[in-house]
C-alpha cells in the first residue's frame, strides 16, 4: 500500500492502492524505467520571480513540445514511464487534491504514462516520499519490478536529481535556469525531455556521478 500522503494513479484512473497498471515484469526479469517529474518536464511550469510553479487547473496545462513523441519512443524501447511529483500545495491548502488528479488525468489521456505517483506532504512533514527523498521512486520500482541501477530520473529541479541519486538511478537534469538551488551532482544536463530521451536511447549515459 502506498504510504499516507502518496497517491498512485494508473493512467487516467486514480488508484490509492497502487493497483491496476497493465505493465508488469515478464518472466521475473527486472525492467528499466524512466522516472519523470511532472511540472517542467511533461507540461510547462509557470515561472514567477525565477521559480517554477504547477498549473493551477487543467486550463493552464500546456504539454511541452515533443513530449508525446519522446515518451512514445521510450515506451517502444521497453521503458516503464513513471511520473513522480511533489505537490505540497495540497498540504498547504492552496490546491485541492482533486485538481492535481484532474491534471494527471488530462496528461494521462494524451501521454503514455504507466503511473502517476504524487506526494502531497509539505517539507516539514518528515515523510519518506517527498523528493529529494527517494520514496516515490522506490514505490514505483517495487510495483513494476524495476532495476533502479539501469533506470533514469529526469527532472528540472535539484530535488529530482537528489531523489534519483538516492534511489540509485542515473539522473538527467533539464536546466531552465531557475533562480534556486542547483543540483550538486548529475549524470547529464539537457534543455528538454526530447533531448534527454535522445541521450537515454543512444546509451550516452554510462555512469552515475
């Protein structure tokens, strides 16, 4: 069962128990996954004063150019695609959980995502799921029998990178030049998910920092 405060959603169907995905390991073999942050990776983050924020509702969601095609190529290559996202505005009372789920459902109807895993805690809650802790990645890896050492974390913030490192993944940082803390150690820096996918599929990431 997902820890309290973590919602696991299969495609466009919300599933608090983490059950319902069509993707499973075959013959007991471990699978590779690409874990992705949501805002700033799949859809455009709203930048104010140099810092990124999630869309306030479905009407504000803009899927970034090339995202659907990039994800389709990953799926064709056999990767499990898992979105792991901090959504602390739910804990702060400024965004209803239903709004987060509606945005996820909108994205799932247009992108080949196998699972959305959300952390609804705030930074002071001491949970294991909020990035930079690796709880969401570990939960996804356990559900889909993922080999973390052969998998990737793609994100646009330092917390994404640190969570990937803590989980044992290779990391790809999409650098938008936000005015905030930067990751200390990354495997690769890119400018878009499309560029990240080209690197992953070409096998140009050979080692973890």
